């Protein structure tokens, strides 16, 4: 059981998009029902079933033997995260482009906005985030759901840093 859960976690974290990953892990690792997942993700049961089917199909397509699913290189992950944080805090989309993949996506929960792909995400960041006069965000490295993440903080009117979000 432990090995199958570990295999499911590693495969899902590595090869599935965020929404697929969430639905898959909630179902396959935590044994949640489709209704529970739907309520948690604020989507329909039919959408959950579709996400699960596409997730399983994607993992089946990969046909990964267990030995290929080695744990990630934490030192490399941390180095990439540090580069991403420095680039993001500086508002440097060229430096961001150097450390992310083409399938990079932006999602702001609970907003229904979701962008996928460098050709959409980086211009959005340039126009809507980095070009605003009050752009000041401090990111600190952390982990979320077993993967590298950055906790974001923004100064309030008094200069005190307040939690802003989580970048995963």
C-alpha cells in the first residue's frame, strides 16, 4: 500500500496539471468520493470524473516503471526556486522564462482566472503585476503538496508584511 501511494504521489506531482493532480490525489491517495472532491474544488461531480479519467489516461500513456519514479533532486529544486523567487521579486520576465517550462500556468484562487503557457502568462505578469506602481512582493521558499513553493507577502500601509498568497 505504501509503495503504491508513493508511486501515485510521485507520478501525479511530476506529470499532471494542478487540477488533475488535486482530483487524482484526493481520490487515489485519500479515497475521497467524487462528491467530496467536487465540493472541495468547487466544480461539478461530472467535472471531477472527467479530471480523474484524464489523469488516469495520462498516467497510463506514460507507462512508467517504478524505477523511473525516483524522488526529485531537492538541491536542484531549491536552486531553481531561488532563481524564480529572485526573478519574480525583481519583475524580470526574461529571468522567469529561463527557469520555467512552456506549460507554466497562473491561477488565482478563488478567482476564475487561469492562464496557461508562456505566451499568455508572461505578458499578463508584465502588464498586470510588474508594471503597477505598488508592485512589491516578498517571496520566501517553502514546500506545498510535496513540491517547491513560495509564500508571498506584501507590505501594508505601515510597511508590515502581510500574507498574500502561495506560489506553487
